[in-house]
C-alpha cells in the first residue's frame, strides 16, 4: 500500500470514528476476524491465505502496541503491551508450526479484550 493510499484509508476511518474508543474496538474486531480466517486457512491447508491473515492480525497488534500511552495508561498500558507482544509470539508460532491451537489462544484473548473494552467504554 502506498503512503497516499494509507493516508486516505486512515482519513476515511478517522472521519467515520467519532470516538477513539470505537477505533480500538474496530481494531480488536478486525484482529479477531483475521485470526479466524487464518485458522480456517490452516484447516483447509491454504498456506498463502494463512500467511496473509496472520500478517494482518500481527499488524493490528503492532498498531495496538504503538498506540499505547504509558504515561496516561500506567500499569494497564504495560500489561497490554505484554499481552499484545505475547499474541505476536503466538501468531508467529501458528505460522511457523502451521498449528491452529495458537490461533485458538489468540482468538480467546481477543474475545476477552472485546468484551472488556465494551464494558469499560460503554460501546
């Protein structure tokens, strides 16, 4: 994706998201969707799709890590940093070992994050 396309995509998302909390929820939901797609690809033996969706899921976790504010977030930000980093490790293992059990763990964590985020933000 070129810089121009990326900027346009960001601006479209940015203007459609009225609250920053909604953007985080969208990232969690996107990661969940891509992790499920990666799991399906492993079951079907589709290596190309598996890699594509693991990369997409990983990119979301990287973005979540980059968005953490350690000054304002304190211990919660540090906890989330570790949690997100661990999900990246699981995704790498799922990719390397072609094993969906790692994706099951990522999916479970994402479902918990979505539920907790909705509860915390009232979304």
